[in-house]
């Protein structure tokens, strides 16, 4: 979360992403969303059942603490976290009291404890709702210095899930041990009549059932009954109603059978305890599967080493990662992970950057090269100067991007939300109708039959599977994509990418290497080639265009001395001009000479046309207002580009190329790649228009680019995909980031998008079909026609199976997308 998010000091608007406890089904999601949507000025509310988190934007008078209060009142509290500060200047007990009071006064803080001997403060607060800078500022205002020992140390989500899983397993074991004798006593009576029907046997069942519901089953009543009383029942309410009704009916049959009609005193203790046991079994299996859906995030977080070897005054010292400071020099030995982002200042090595790029081949690093925290040094020792820490590192940004995508909500989820928002109340209504129908129309004694069928309806109709169908598929799919170097900035891009019909690719840096070289240089008679090249290269030293780098490199390769430009002007999409060594120099496209009023030489124009047909990019040079030469620059096509284009076309997609290059040169590159649709010679604004034309002619467009001039087209496209090796502006404008420059990642992204959406459709189909098919059976509608009935025990087992089935189906996505090497290895 961003800094300063407390109610007392926050930006306007405030974006929140906070954990929510107690959600168990789709109706819980709807209730949490309604509670947050009711806050003044709230918007973009999204709640994810699989991750257990809620995101929203607050732009009114309400702040994060009001959001936490609203969640608590709805029955879904924000879990507590702890932040640690190192406090300097403490000298006595009064200092401790002063700091504790200052921290306790920060809005949202629920407790603060300061240890004088350790110089450390531990602050408790709702997770994500108190910013570390606010705590540091409070300590500073009290007259002491503080810095975070561990930036925002909430409970690790993976650790929380693991603890929840352990608690569920404990409850499951206890429930199973207590339920087993009840089942034996009840079912055994059908084989050995001596075990069935006795007063002592009934009392034993009653005691054991009470222990099950009051112990392992207590969670369903603590969460379900308050929601029921507030008029917002959820899955826990269904279980509480079903198990509670079976238990209470049996208890009356044991303690006061006279209150029931003659012949209606039956025991259903085994149903109540097995309902609890089987649903706990399903929850336990769900917890394990959910942990695997978030494995990508866990592996990303594990990549960062816990300590760093800092070199100070020539000596090495291991320090905690939180103690690193910008400018520190960190030594990375062979086999160690890089502690933080920085620049190599000494040594050489070969670094595995697959966690960032998806490419398995180690990259050689030497002085001046950039390093990414979390990457693995293979050979050689490296010293790097730290340039980014904490949330500013590439690894942290990748993790945040994956988390944001996993917490997102797809458009298809809107249908699920509308259905599940009314589902649980409808189920309670169906259960009530079932009870009354059997009570009034069933054969005597009808009370027991009516109760059993009503309880079966309550249990079978749990909407867990519906709520898990979409978010689990998103989590696994985006995690799988991240492992392959494909980062979705939001989950909705998954659905939009599935629907694209056109893939438009920028040429330079996307289809080509982006490192062009000078291949030809033709001058007019009477002009010295080296002199002209030196003037052109001198002007291009001020340009950042890739073609300019090729001209400068060629001149330096000839050993020419490059004069400094006296004046320089760049016209985006046209070219550059200026004054070099006392002469007016201009380089650019033919239209640039036309714009400057310079007549083009027919011979040079013809030569440029031939070069363009050969797939090279011609650049025209003018000296002192005369067309003097034509240069040709070729940018090698990326390895695998042809195969990627062929793979896209094989999927029935229209592949287009968009470039500002000369149409002839663009056509040559397009022919070599098998691309039929080309928009060439376009300015940055023209790329936007090209995207619109492609959309009008063929349908939704995905645009792939890497440069600043691609940013408008990336934003305009239905899905923008940025090459991760490109500029920050391009990456920020995109919906999907391809961390490596290889275009097979684009094919991966499309394949994963389609696999995820197919998985979601499968999950939703089975979740809805399951309820549509089994609710009538549970209600006993087929019994009058000789059909089967469904006991509450079987209903509980079927309900648990449906959720596990959906999760298992989503986990199949971990194998989707081919056999590329995994880019997010386990931490060393």
C-alpha cells in the first residue's frame, strides 16, 4: 500500500488492497462488496474469494479505518498485523512511555510496545491500514529517530493460509474421532439391533454430537448465525441451519420425545456430525489447493535473500536486507542471489535472469551493467552499488503486478455476482418450501422426512464452487504466466486477450532486435563519403533513436572524429537537423526533406527505393540545404519472430506490422516474416489511427510495442502488450508486459488467456450444473416418481467434492502453455 493511508493523513483518492477474514463462499464476496460500496465516495470495489483480499478506491470522506469498521460490522474483520521500528535516543522508562503514547495516537493503531533495551517498538494495527511513514513521523514528533526494521511486516499471506490449513486439519481430526462412534452406534444398529434405540446409546450420541458442534463445528455457528440474524446469510449459515436443525431435532427426540408427533422421534445425530466433518474435509482440501494456486507469489517472495554481504571500508559484513541503504556496495558470490537492484561496479559473472525474462540462458555481467534483485549469480564474483530497495525493486514490482492481476475481477464475474447475491436467500426459501411441502403432503410421520430433505437442500446448495470458479483460475493462470515471463497488469486483460482478432506488432525493437547497423552509404558525386558520414554521425550523437546509434557506431568504427553539434533539433516522426562544424545538416525520412523545402535528388531517391525493397531503412542526408547522400540501416529480425508470426496466423489471427519506417523497407521486412497487413511511414498518432482501422476491419486488436512512440497505440488497443526490455512509458501504458524480448512469450500469453477462459467456463458450468441438478434431488422431488432421495450426509460430501473439483480443475492450468522453462525457480 501507499504511504499515508490513515484517516488522519491520506491522499485523495486512496487506493486500498486489504485482507479480509471469514469469507467462505460467493455470497460472502457479495456482502463484503456491498459493505465497501456503501462507504461515501467508494468506487472500483472488487473482492477476491481465492486470495481473501478486497480492493477499492476511496475518494470521499471515508478512509481506510472506516473501511475496516464497515468490514468488521459486516462480520468480516481485517486481520491484525505488526510493524517493527528501531527507535534511537531512548534512555529511560519515561522515553518508552512517551514513544508508546505517540504511537498509540496514530489512527488505526491498536497497541504499541517499546523495548528500551532493544531499542525497538512493536506496533499492532489492522493489516494494510496504517502506513509505516505515519509511525516514523509520530516517533519523530515525540523527539526520537526511528526507521523500519522490516517494511510493513503483516502476517505473510502464505503463512496465514498455512496456519488456517493446520487449524482445519486439527478440527477435522477431532471431528472425525468424535463422529466415528456416533456413526457406528447409529449405523451399527441396522446390523446389531442391540446397538440401536437404547436410551444409553442415544445419550452417548447426544454428548458426542454436542462436542462436535461446540468444538470443530463452532466456526460455522459463530460466522453463520450473526449473518443470518443480520439478514445476510452465507454458506456458514446454511451449514449452521442444516447441522443445527438435525442436532436440535435429535436432541428433542432424546430429551423430550413427547413434544413430537407419535412415531416422529428419530435420531439424526450422525447427519449433524457427518455434515460438519465432511465440510471440514472439503475446507481442508480447499485450503491445500488454494495454497497451490498462490504458489507463484510465494516463489517470487522467496527469491529475495534474507541477508546481504555489504562491503564497507574494505571489509565484508552480513546485514539483514532491511538494513541495506541506497549506495551500499554489495558483494555477490557464485551461487548467491542478488540482494537488491543496482549497477555492477567491479567483477564479472554470469547471472540467471529467468525470473525476470523467462529466458534460461545466463547473461554475462560486468562493470556498468544493471542487476536485478533476486536473480541468481552463477559464475564469478560481483560487486554492485544498490540503486533500489523495497517496493522500488523490479522483483517487488513484478510481485505487486502479479498480486494485482490475481486479485482482479473479470467481466464474466459480474454474472456470477448477480446470481450468487440472491442464491443463499433463495436456497433458504427452497429449504423452507421443501420442509412445508413434505410436512403437509408427505406420508405420516412426515416431520422427520421433511426435516431430512430440508437439511439436504441447505447443505447441497452451498455456493462455494461458484465463488471459487473464476478467482482460482485467474490466480493459477496469472501465476503460470509470470513464471514464463508474461505479466498481466490486471486480470481483466486475460479475458480481453482471448477475444482479440488482430495482433499488430511494432517493427523496431519488437519484431527486430532494435540494434540496427549501417549497411549502405551512397553520396552524390563530389562529396567525400567519410566527411559526410562524420557530419551525419556528429549530429546523431544528440539523438536517442536506434537508427542514430547505428550511424554513430559506423563512423566510430571507421575511426572518424565526430564534431560536436552547435545546434540540434529533433522532429518526432520526421528526423533531426542542426549545425555541425559550421554546416547545416539534416537527416531523416524523405518527408523531412520535403518539410524543410529541400529538393530530393532523383538518383538518390531511386537508390533509396532499391534499399527499401531489400528490407533496409533508408535515411536521407542533406548538407547546407542540398540532398547529399542516402544511408541504409538494417535491423536484424529477432530470432523466433518468423515462427511466432506463423503460430499466430495458425490460430486464425490477423497479424499486422505498424512502423514509422519507409513503406518499402517495411514491406521487405513484412515479406520476410510472412506478414500481409502493413501500416508503414506512420507517426506516433498514426499508430493509434492504424489500431482503430484494424479494429474496424477485423475486430478487437492487441498491439505489441516497446518504445515511447508506442505508448499511445498501447493505450488505444483493446489489449496493449509491452516488451519488458522497452521503455518505462511503454510498459506503464500496457495491459500485459512480456518481460523478455522474445515473441514466443506473446504466443504464450495468448495461449494462456484462452486456457484460463476455457477453464473458467468449465468451472462455472459445473458449479451451476451441480446445483441445478442436485437441489431438486435433495428436495425429494423425484421420490414420488420412484426416484432417489439424497441424505444430508451425501449432500455434505457432494458439496465438498464440488469445491475441490473446481479447484483441481483450476490447478490444471499450472501445466498450460507448453514446455518453456519455469522462470520463477524455488529460492536457493
